[in-house]
C-alpha cells in the first residue's frame, strides 16, 4: 500500500483548527502562529519539524511539532528515517520544544529534550541497524521486535511507509512505535489530556 505524501500533508493541515481549539482550551495561550504556508520562512521552520509557535500568557514561547494518529495503540511513533537509508527522520533533525501527539481520545504533550535524550541514549542503541534493513527489504509495513531495557523485555513495532508524491517520486519512511510505559520508565516528560468523545 502506498502512502500519498501530499494527501497526508493536506489532511494534517486540515486538523489545525481542532488542534488550535485544544491549545486554547487546555493551555494558557495568548497567540498561535502556524508555519503552514509554502514560503521559504515557513519551510525553514518545517525543516526543523516545528509546525507552530505558542505564546503563553506569561510571554514565553513554545515551538511545537504536531503529529496525528488515527488510533491510540498506547505507543508513540518515532520517525527514525525520513527516507531510508540516507535521510534521518524528525527525531534526529527536529528542534521543537514540545511534541503534540494527537489521537482520537487523547493528546500527549511530550517534552522534546527528554524524548531525544531517551532516543539517543537508550532506544536507538538498542535497535540493530539490521532490523531496519530487513524491514526495508521485506517491504512489509509493520514488524514486531523485542529488546531488553533494564529488567524489561520490551515489545516495539518497526513501521515502514511506502510513500509516493504526485510527481511519481517514491521513498520509504521507517520508524519505531514505543510504548508510553517505556517512555515513563525512562523519565521522558509528558502530560496526557483526555478528549471527550
């Protein structure tokens, strides 16, 4: 199954109004500036994986990366390769303050610094590069893997998206879905906001 990159981008941009309502309802926000135009200025923010800047009532600003998932599997999808094998994913290249992870029933606001520390020191060293190569060669979308973290035998899912742009360009994005329980045990800082159905 091919993933149409442009359609996905349009879908995410369509969710901006919902996300903005969430920020206004749950955070002390005085201003929201989105970087969703195709200008060089906005594209520079996008290359840093920053979708918007929130200004809080006390005047501080917070750069936010937004991710949307259609279902809550109890885990966080972390992009390792934007284009396998040569282009690193947003976890390597991004520089937001917060990751806003939207699911149908909840929003996770995750401190990027603590997440990046966990990825660099714990997660990425635990995953052999061979696993990514095997997934890529298999052309499968999802494979389950296990590794040991502390005293825990941790189950993760490697996920591959077969992407296609309207100009016919194709590439594979590969990442890993990590349970929130593992993030919590490894001191990744996040807050969870339940959404009413």
